[in-house]
């Protein structure tokens, strides 16, 4: 085995230490997520214990953690199924679940794959802030899922470059959006119906409160993804490709403080299936065009 092949094997071993143990069953097991970059103020905390530490490049984390960035903070997380998430400033993101079935030895480098190399289950929750994600085409027919929960609703990814944004006002109103530049997925606004989201489309949502203090949809509209955001997502996907490419190079030297994370079985959150007032016809109308202008 040449040096490049050894590094590739090490990469998969780094991400999936239980892969060989479960190779015969093919069961999904918690998989390690690699911090490809971290700058400014960024922390990672355990969802169960609340203990936290600075997030650093090369650190390996697992499901059951919260990553939080400050005013000048950002981070890039690489997942072993070829997915990636860029966390922008002033963002709080929970990694509730990330599991993976064993990856076969000899699988090509992730940057060259169109489909994920095995099956996986990922669930994130964006509490506030902005994230951009890249997901290889999922093996949905074999049980793979990738979902992002949030105060405005839940998004499902099938294989795409996507973005989500959430802002919480002082009075508790949540505004945000879910958009896709390449690929497709779906979005379920809080208490609303599932909506298909195609390439270069964004859905903007506002969640207010009724007289009883319950969350209700006050505005929802789909439209064309702004060119500024489209370009930002394109640049981000190029950075992700470079990050995965670096993992297979001979000079790749992983560094970090070990795994952080654990199960999140006891934490309770408001979910998008909360009963809310229905969307009126004019709230659900919007426009979809073929490309950014």
C-alpha cells in the first residue's frame, strides 16, 4: 500500500473508529466530525453536561454537542459521508445526531464522489445565526436522512448546496430562510405543510405569537435566491472541496484535543410539528424563477 493509500485509509479510520467492528452488520454508529477550520471566538459544549471548551482546527467532535460562534467567529465542519457545514458568526448550532454505516476500504476520495459512500443519519438544530451546507447525494432508498430543525421549521436535504438563517427578536419573533443553490430538498415551516425546494430557490418565513403566546406563521414566501447569497454558497462549496482534498494529501497531519460529545436523550425542545394557526392563501403564495439575477 503506497503512502497516499495509507493516508486515505487513516482518514476513514479517523472518522469511523467503529466501522470495522460493525462491518458485518452494517449498523449505523455515531461518527466523528472533523473541525477543518475555526477562527475567532468559537466554543463547543456537551448537550448533556453543559461543559464547554474552545473549538479548534483538527478537533474531533461527535453528536450531542452545541457549536457557538461569537461576533468574529466561524468554523467549517467536515462529516465522513462527504457533507460539510460552515458556521457563520453569531450562530448557535446543535449537532443532535450523526450516525454512519461502515465505509468500505478502497472507497475513492470523498471530493470525487457524487453520492455518499455509505448510509447516514444526520440531524442538526439551528437555534440562531447562519449556516451553509454541502451534502453529497444521499442514499435515501437505503435509509439515509439529513435534517435541519429550527425555530422557523425543518428542512430536509437529499443532496445539495443549501443555506439556513434564523434571527430571534427581543419579543420572541423568529425570522429566517432556507435556500438551495444546487440540488433539491424540502422545507416544513413551523406548523405548515411540506414544500419542495429546487435549485436557486429560497423560502422566507416569519414566526410570530398569537394572543395566547403560541407560535404562528405570520408570513411565508418563496422566491429566487439572491445573487449575493448564490455567489457566497458557490465560494463556500469550493472551500469545502479544498478541505476534503487536503485530507487525502501526504502532508495531512490531524491535530486536536480528542472527541467532544455524547448522547442527547433528555434535552427537550419545541418542534416544528407544534400546532399553530394555518397559513392563509396569500401567505403561501410566492414566485420561483429559473436563476439568479
